[in-house]
């Protein structure tokens, strides 16, 4: 049996998974969004400016806008944060 595998190995990998926010990253986001009154998108933009160099893809450590909005709604509703 002879098998060959053909593919384009020069193609770059695209990662879209984001990391889960835990510990100090979550506390920093809560204090910035809920206490300081920043919007979730403004917080995300500031983190991007801090972490991304020109021409690089979006790193997985920057939280998505939706996860920040969910975090804010949980905090303001008084629900337990996982």
C-alpha cells in the first residue's frame, strides 16, 4: 500500500481561538469596564495598542468584545463570575 499526502505546507495557520480570561486579567477588565466606566470596545482597543506591533495578527490574549460585554452584564447583575 502506497499513500501520499499532498498539501500546501507554505500556507500560514490562522488562529481564531481566544484565551479564557482568568485571575488578574479578569480583575483588570472588571475594574476598567465597571469601575472606571470604559466601554468594552475601548478596553479592547487599549489592550490591542499595548500588545500588538504593526502588521501582526490579533493575539489570542486580547479578549473578544462579546466576552467583555458578558462579563460586564454578569458583574452589574450581581451574578457569580466563573
